[in-house]
């Protein structure tokens, strides 16, 4: 298990990568990107205009900024079986035809 210093450094690094990705998306500022980011046009513009040193300062928060928008059962499955196995199982379930909930006898 990582010590608190390593964990904090990992959080800072993850935050910076996340903010850089958001900033790149904000600079495109099209309607599709804004809908996916769930940001107002004003917040999108603020993020796009943010200087690198300010972005780095913001990333140095001790709180992880990125949030996973994943259903709890998929997250638990991905953590226990691995993401590839979870996606493969989900793809197989979507490809197979639905089975009847009951049988009818003639």
C-alpha cells in the first residue's frame, strides 16, 4: 500500500492529466463537447483560458477531481475481474438475443 506522500503525488498527477484533457476539450468548445463535460459555456471558456501555472496549482488539490460515471455493478465487476473481461462480458450480453422469461407449452 502506498504511503500518504505517494498517494498525494498520484492524486496530483491524475488531477493534472484530467484538467489538461478537460482544457483541450474546452478549447474546441463545440456543443457535443459541452454536453459531455456537463459544463456551462462560461466555465468552458474559463478553463480554456487558464494559464499552465494556474492549471498546475488547481491540480495540486488533495481531492481527486475526476469522477467515474459508471454504474456500481460495472465498477465492481471491472475491479474484480478486470476491465477487458467486464467489457467482453457486456458485449456478449448485448449480442445474444434476449431469452423468454417463461415457457409456453402447446
